[in-house]
C-alpha cells in the first residue's frame, strides 16, 4: 500500500490565485480529513469526510472547499489564496471514526506559500 | 476533550529507554489516550492508544495510571530515528468530525 499520498509537495501561489491540493489513499478508509499546521499552533482541522459524497466543516474551513466523489480521493481547493493560508497542509485517513478508535494515517504534507 | 500537559523537551541516550510523561487529570471515563509523533516536517505518525489497561505494540508501551489521570509512553530502546515531537492526545472514540488536538507535545532528542 502507498498509504496516504499528497501532491504537490511544495507550492507557491500569488494572492488571489486558486489551486487544488490532492490527497489520495489506497486503504479503503471511509474517513478522510484535512489539517493545516502553523508554527506554534498545532494542527487544526479544516474539513473532513465520513464517506463518499459526505463532507463537513472543521475548525477553520473559511477559504477552502472540499468534495468527496470517490472513497480514495479527497481534494482541498483554495478558492482565492491569501497570505494567511501559508501553511503546511496534511491529509489524513482512517477507518470510520464512528465505528471505533481507529488511528489516523497522515500524508507527507504540502508546503504552501502565498505571496 | 480533556486537556493534556507534557514537558516541552526531553533528552535520551541512544539505546536507553525513553519515558515520556503526560498528565490528563480531567480525563473522562469514555476518553482514550492516544500517542502520535511527528518527525521533522513529516506527517504525524500514530504510535499507540489505550483506555485503562497498559498496552504494548511493536513501537512502544503505554502505561496508564489506575486513576487514569496520567500516562507514560515508553520507547524501550531509543534510536536516533526516534528524535521527534511526541503528542499525547485524549479524545472520545466514535466522534466523527472532531479534530485530534495535538498541542505542543514533547520534543524528544535522542543522542549517541
């Protein structure tokens, strides 16, 4: 298994540009989520999905959109990039969060800089 | 979710056991203790979790006190590759949509 993969690894955007961060997992996990990590802030939940076609907001959803058309993929879209969105973005997946205490598997991260 | 308190940093000699403490004095009866670690710039990695019994897997052991107000993660033979930030997290199971609250964790430095 490749686990959780994320592309790109690095990205530089100008203010106002849009882009999509890709996340895929090959473990047939129902639950997927996106976090951002900023210095001194820990990881904060942006959006999550409990299955294909079902998404919901986390702690810091503003400026981001998600969709889940397949079990494997969970892309994160930045609608109009702002410098405040400069961060490291992690995608995570697990078996159903509502079914037990399953651990989350994290991807390697995407380092985004918005100028 | 209950708040956790961890020392900001610890040192350990290679080959020795690393014992990382965590206080969670307000833990509820249905909250589990999870440990994750984050090696420099990589995604967090799950280590182990438990409810009230001690747990062991191929990576580590988790010792939870009888009153569940604190726990210790034990890396039995630390190596240089165990240098990382270790996070103790307490959360309820079966709770979709709640984030793992990572906090600041303990930076473990393993030296030769």
